[in-house]
């Protein structure tokens, strides 16, 4: 069975070479790039199995569904470029491809932040689909935190997936702010209006839930920073939503 690997990129020159090498088992690689300003496209295009498409970024679901439409093979992988596709995980995918018993396979991600493996903070059971049959799966319409809708049986893979989301604190917070803006846009389209409850209680609850109830306190200072950034992102979401209404009021 042939496998297509798909990915979406924006200024990933620092990751792209290692990422493509880790996809040695894929028969083709489809990259959908959001007009990177660095060497991402040039570096990716040098590889024989890679086809690069450039598309203006609308939202994550649209980008990923566009990538799926360009895959020549039914079975695809989708990995973020800050995830490490280990040899053992690649070999397990190859074995599943020989005789698939499900249409989607989930991988447990091991989250690393500021150089530390985060074992709590609500990330203890972070399973995500990373190998699936595109004929039975499609990303939903969420602008951010999109999920793959699976029309059939799913199974968990045995190997885990290291996830290195942190490059620098500024990069991490910038990413959180981008997500907040997209979430605000989703709420705006649904007609939701912010009030004091959203500005005061929701960020406070997010911090307490992540740091205390989900045991982020056991992740030390990194767990505290994660909870703080997460809470501020909630606050920023509703500020962005308020600003969207302010433009038309």
C-alpha cells in the first residue's frame, strides 16, 4: 500500500529538512505552504518525492483539507513539523499499512515545553489521528483546534510521538495569540458577545483547571507558565472578540 504524507507549513526552514528525512517511508509528500518568507519552499522543493503547493491561509481545516485533496494515495499521514516521527513509529505505520484493521490510527503525543517533558497539565492523554484513509476522514470546519472527523473504526498505535512545540517563549506566546484571534473569529461568526464573565471568570477558571485540577502544579515552573499563558490566551480571545464587535458598533 502506498502512503502519502501531507503537511502545512509557514516559515519552517529550521524544521523542514529533518521532517522530510523522517518521512522516508512515504511514497509521496504533499506540502501546502502559506507563502513562507524564509527558505521553507526552496528546501522542500529539492526533494524528489515532494510536491509543494502555495495557498493563502484561510484556516487550519481548509489548509489540511486542501492538502488531502492533493494526495494521490488513499492512506495518508499528517504530522506537524514540530513532531518527531521516530523510526519505531514509522515502522509501526508501515506494518499497519500492510493489513489495516481500522480507517484511522491515533498516536499518543509526549509534550515537551522549555526542554522539559510535560507529564500533567491536562496533556496526559493527548491522542491524535496521524495515519488514516482519506476517503473516510475529513477535517471539520473549525478555524483552529480542528479535528479529523473519522467515519469508521479507529485504533491506537503503540509508539508515542514526541511533540516539541517550544522554540522560544516569544514564539510560543505569538502562536497562542494567533490561535486566540482565530477562536475569536469563530465565536463572532456564531454571534457570541463577550461580557464580564468571559473577561474575569473564564481566564481564572482556565488557569485553575490546568494548574490545579489537571495537576499542572506537578510539572513545576513549566506547568505554571503553561497555565498562565493558556489563561491569558483565553482573555486575549475575548478581547479580540470585543474588538471585532467594536468595528461594527
